């Protein structure tokens, strides 16, 4: 059971890769997007200002419209498939998921129930911040992911 709270999120500049990705290839996409983004940042002398993220444009189906990368302090110059972007400002429902990535649908279901119970409307875009590095924490049961989903009253 995730703890869900409403918070104000300030706009966060990002650098990342956005693609339409078959759900079955999501893991490979994230690995490639994070590597490409880090290479572009290093080439521009820029350091990430936080943990990596995955931003979803609309509900995932067989194919998902997804962006993956890192928050940055200033806008980057586009480099190949790596482009500047933002995580938007505004009110978000935030929940921290603990466990493997393939069980995050449980936390998303809890968020959807929260929206219904609180008469809130979820926005069309949501993002995940990956607080655990699987290379540092090999046990998926201990992985922590913050899910942020913008909300609208009514």
C-alpha cells in the first residue's frame, strides 16, 4: 500500500529521449535512453540534478509514448535523439512504490482509486522517478520509485 499525497511540483528542466515504444521493449528503451542522455550530457559538460525519470504521455497500451532521461539545471542543446524537455509545474498526486517495476500497476491502481475518492481528475501525462539504482540495489523488493501524476480539481 503506497502513501499518496498531493504536492506542488515546480517545473523541472530535463534532457531525454522520447519514442513510441512497444511495451515488450520498454526495458531496452530505458537502458538506451539513459545511456544516450548521459553521453549527450557529458559531451555538453552538464550533470544530472537528480534521479532518472520516465515520463508517459497518455495511458500505456501495447505501444507507449514515453520519454526517459534526467533532470538538469539548464536547458541542453539537442544532440541526436536527446532533446530538452520539462516535468511540468502544478499539483501532483505523488506515491512512492516499493518493489519491482512489474508491480507498479498496483500503485497506479491505488492512485486511480485515490483520484475517484477525492473527486480529482488525473492529467494526461505522468512520470516516474527511479530512486533506486538496480546496479547498486540488486534486490527488486527494495527498489523505490516515485510516481507523480498531475491532478485537476473536479
